[in-house]
């Protein structure tokens, strides 16, 4: 049914499903259909959604850095678990979205810890850059070259499945081939601004995120009922209520009766709304089917380096600094490096939870090593510190001064619909209780981020710094963000 092609450096398993992502020799890891190429930003964006609707059977590339029949030595530790017959087996972790910012760092971290890892990814995040004229501050190698380099440095193998999880046939084949014990789900369109560009991208975000997650739930139910789902949610589901934010649930008394209920949701973009829908679907299937799931409501992530990505330039992680995908602290460090005033949206009192990328991978590992019980839907708030935008700007200004940078700040009209001054106190104790050892935002870390931005200064496109997407002016017609 499937064909196996092997060589000394890479082996591919190609399914017989329809070829939505045809492989071309000599054209990178995966060549997209011609209308999805570098000029696709000139084509109405409906093509991305309509292709999805028309081609529900995707092409599977199952790729490893060594022939598939080569065994990887088993390692002891939290990456292994005990079978009922007493034998020990390495945990198999499928990372959906493993080519992205958080996913790539997590894949390398878990592989380094001794887990057997597979990446599932459609590589669509790379397409977004082509369509919008964006690029990572860091040069990013192809996914195949990344995995080959990881294998050559560490001797560890990471499998690769290229396809769209909104295609259930592809996802089912991936599940049955890899047989995961845990699934870490990063495979969603993760940018609030991207979801607010136009109708097409709003629809794509909701379809991709909600249907993709629903497919993952059905795959677990049908093929791997003991599999633990670790889902990356967002603190943005909660909004900014004028009461403390609990971890997923709140106990309330109303008219003399008391109950513990899911914490109220106040999403602030079509992206955040998709994550709320995910949480509801996961909670329901845990009740109905006995799925075990952990929802990691993650704060804003900063940083780029982990122990694993530092090993070689081909293992570089993404570093987004633009107004679409760039997060606040990363953006501020790039702006400071090139002498651009720090862009504070509105009054700058917007407060959120933040964490280092090194803590993201640590939190995921803790969730996998301490799985939820069958039928349990648990929620962890995944961040380590809280900052307002003004506080971040002040920290970057101070760190820049130590490097001789004259860092200025400018308040720009807020493109979002959000409170700019508000109460914010979110609980985040559950991961600490499991053993999280946070990397707090220190002077040395800020110095490192600024020097990193200075190192790649020649790759910075200043035209991408200012925000160009407005929540209130979102349109119906497909729009291309000017490069």
C-alpha cells in the first residue's frame, strides 16, 4: 500500500492518498502546489481555504534521518513507562506542529530527554511568511535538514509526517503508523493579528484550529484510547476579568448553591475564540469518551535559545519580530537593536503572563511525565511572571542602555480591541507543584536577546515593525499585508 524509499541519510514513506503536497526532488522538503508558491500573495486568499475543502486527502511523507528499520537505543528515565507485563518501553510522543516556534524547541527537548518523537506538520507556517512577505530574524533550515542535523549531532532520530490534520485519513494513518503514547498539539494557526486580517484568514483560523483539534480527539478515541493529549491553549481565553484568574475552573456560590465550573471565557480575537472552542470540545470528549487531556493555557513566550537549538545553526528556532507573528518582548528587542522606538500599543497597561521558551519545553515535559487520568480534563496556566507592556518597554530600555543603545518608546494607536488599563492576577501554581523551575526574565536574558537581535541585524526588515492589522477594520475581501 505504501512505498518505502531509503538512502543513507533519509527514508520516506509515501501514502497512496491524493497528493495535496507533492514531493519534488531538489526543491526543498515539500513543494506546494503552484498556486501556493512565492507569488501566492497576489492570489485571493480563498485559495488556501478552498483547496482545503476540495482536497481532504493529503499526501503523507513519513521521514526519518536514518532508515526506518534502524533501532534507536532505549533510554531510562521519565521518557519510559512500565507495561502491564513488566516490560519497559520508551514513551512515544507525537508533536503536531513540530516545525513551529514552540513545537520545534519541544521536539528537540523531548528527543534529547530520551522520548521517541515524531513531528506532524503541514509546513503551512512557512507558507504564511511567503504570502505576507515576512521572514524569521533567524535563518531557518528546511525541516528535513533540521532533522538530519539533529541526527548527525546527537544520534537521535525524529520521525516526520507531512500533512494536514484537518484531513482525518492522513491523521489516522499517522496515528496507526507511529502509535503515540502522548500527543502534544501545537498544530494551530497561533496569531491573533493573522486571524483579524480578513474574512478568509478568520475562517481559515477557525476551521484549521477547531476541526484539526476535533480530528485529533477522534483519532485518540478510535486508535489510541490511552493516549494523553497535551494541548497548547492560551491565557487569552480568559480575557482580563476584574477578578483573579483561576486555573481552568472557579467555585462559585449563586442563590445559596455552590458549584465548581469552567472559568468564564472572554476571548478577544477570532484566534482566541478558536482556542475557546477547542477547550469546550476537549472537555466534552473527556466526559463522553474517557479521554485524558491537559490544556496548557500558555502566556506570551519570549526568547529563542534552548540547550538543543544552540548546538548548531541549522537547529535555529524561529524568531518572529513582525506585527503579525512577533510577540511583545521579542519585538521590542529587535526594535531596540535597530534604533526603532519601541511600539507600545495605546496606554501600555495591558498586562499578561510571560514565559521563556525554555520553560515552555519544560512545562510540556512535566505534563507528559505526569499525565491526566482517564476522563480528566485538567487545565494548567503556563506562565512564570506577569508584566504590562509598559513594564517590558522599561526593562528593554534599561538593558539597551547597558549596551550603549539609545532606546526610545512611542505610543501608537492600539490596533486591537482590549482594555489598556485593567486588573490582572492569574494563578499559576500547578506546574510549579509538578517541579517547574522557571527561567525568570533577568538582565542577562535581556542582554542575550538584544545581542541576538544585533547579530542578525542585517536580516531585519524595518517595514514589518509597525502594526498594520486593525481589529475594527477587518474586511471581507482577501488582503495581502504589504511587505
